[in-house]
C-alpha cells in the first residue's frame, strides 16, 4: 500500500467519506477485508480502507495532481506578490524627477498592508476566520491547474477536515502572511535598489498642519526602528524639508534611512513574526489531527471494520464495472504455490494430480468458501496462483470480480480455462467472452494446466 503523510491519509479518508455521503456506499468488500487484516484501531482501519479505495478508483492520483496544482498556484501567487511589492516601491518613489513626499510614500508602501493586517487580526479575534478571499483564490487556482475531474471533492474534504479542528485559520494565516512578507521584502529590496541608482529628494507638504505635527509624527514613527540602529532626521532637518532647495546629501540620506527603517519595522517584521506564529500553530495542530469517529459515515463502518464476531459470506451485489488487477503488489511476503477452482461441476474431476509443493484450495462454490480463502490469502499471499475456470459458464461480473480479488492477493496469477468434458464442445462465442474479459483484467490464461509453472515458477 502506498506510503503517505498522516495528513494526506486523513485527507483521503475524509474525501472518501464525503464521496460516499453524496453518491452512496462504494463497493468496498475487498477494501474492508484488507483493512481488517492489517489490524489497528478503528481510525487506522478507516484510513487503510480509504487508501485502498483511493488507489483503486484513481483518487490517489487525483490528489497528487491537486497537490501539484496547489504548488503551482502558490508559485503564481508568490510571483504576483513579488511583482506587487516592487510596484509599491516604484509607485512610492517614482522616477527621481520629482521630489518624494515622505508621508505619501509611506502611505503607498504600508497603507494597504496595515489595513489588511488589521482586518486579519480582527477577523482572527472576533470571527475566527481570515484570508477567505485569498484562500478561495488559491483553491480555485489549484483546481484549475490540477485539471482532474476526480479532484472535485478533494478541496471541500480538506476544508471540512481543517475547519472541524479549526486549523484552517492557521493554514490560511501562513499563506496570507507569507505572501505579504514576500511583497514587503520585494518592496524593501526595490527601494534600496532605486535609492542606490537614483537621486531622490524628500519633502513634506501641508496646508493646515503646523511643522510641529510633522516633527512629532516623524520622531514617533522612527522611535521603534531606532532600536535597530535606524536613525531619525533631526528636528531642524524635518522643518527645512518643506523646500527642495535645502535637500543636501545628508538630508537625503537621513530621510532614506528613516524610510527604510519604517518599512522594515512596520512592514516586514510584523508579517515575518505572524507567518512564523501561524506556521508553528499549523504544524502543532496538524500533528494532533485526528478523524471524528462520531460522524455517521465513520460510525456506520465500525461493525464492518471491527466486528464483534467474524461474519462470513458476501451479501453485496456485483459491481457495475471491474477494477484493474495489479498482481504482485502485496505488502506481505509471498511464498508457495496455490491452485483453486471456481464453481466446477461433477464432470470435471478435482483436484488434478499436483506436485508436492503445490497446495489445493479446493472448489469455491459458496460465499463462505470464497470469503474464507480470501481472508487466508490476505494474510498469507501465495507467490503463484492458478485459477481454474469452466469456460462453458458465462464470465459473469461476480466470477470476474472474484478472480480479480484472488489475483490481487498473489504475486503472480494465471487462469486455467478447462477443456470441455468428453463428448461436449465449447461455445466459441462464450470462449471469446472469456478471452476478452481476462484481457481486460490483464491476466494471462491458457487451456493447458499450468502445473509446471506452479511448481518451478517457469514453463
């Protein structure tokens, strides 16, 4: 069975539950049997059952496609964040032909970031949700990039799983703050690049405020960045910055250092700390994530996966379509050779004369005998399995499904299409149906007894 991260196993289990909730129970006879054989608590058995069904129905591949799409969507958003941050720096500083109004530049660089940061904090405190728009955009892009119809229920299942444990806030918080961190880092680096290659003059302008207001605001904003070594223009420098004629090199550098410190302290550092905090809460909650076993979809499977007593027999209808057989993928060590027959009548003497190393599993002619053999083969899968079939019977879905289950429990499987009894002939159309069905299952078949192959492993 495919090895997956714990989160992915829980995610697939929730997806299978959601799928069965909307479309009805899946054909899970073999999946449940394998889950019971593997053992473990109810949660483990539910996950093993879901993983087997996901592999069989292509849901595991769809999840891989969705994850690839999610990574690509995250890369696109990261590129957009970097471009947006650089655009903020260009908008704030301009081309250097005109003086830069320091407070307009500050508003351009930090205004939107601080507003959305405040909105994020209020949403986290009072509503418990945040970043919904950016999260929906990421999920939408993930589904578009995945391009897999089977992935339709993956995103809702993931959201339900995370919302049930209130982890979506920290997952989206990591996404939102991480992207804004990229944007602010991009803006900061672009500012430094522009200031290093262009000559900017800095001014402030007002109609109704006094210079003392700008002095107080500048010094207040620069107090915290001052702890990191970023200087603040002197009172005299601030007062004379209303006129570009007084923009000396020292004054330009003082305003440039102040502006860089403000962006670093109020733009980059808060997003860095919040992204790290959300990531820590996400990882801590992810490690403690568990299934809610009280959900109807799981509680209904309790008796089937952890029966109080073993109940043999199959009451399910045959599946509408057969699933591909992938022999040789058993997780257990395979050994020995086994031969079995399916629904033979008295005209076919059984068993044939067998080599000492080949064991006879008898004739499967009842639900009890089928279930008993399947349980045994799940625990002790043979290295080679021969299945004898009477081609005078039609290859109905039940027989083909049984052949598929038997083949999945062995490393190698061959089908033995028995000859007709003396005085009888095989129907050509029915034999052709057998050939077509077994080719669809990708199983080798022959009309001669594969006894030498069973004994030695080759013809």
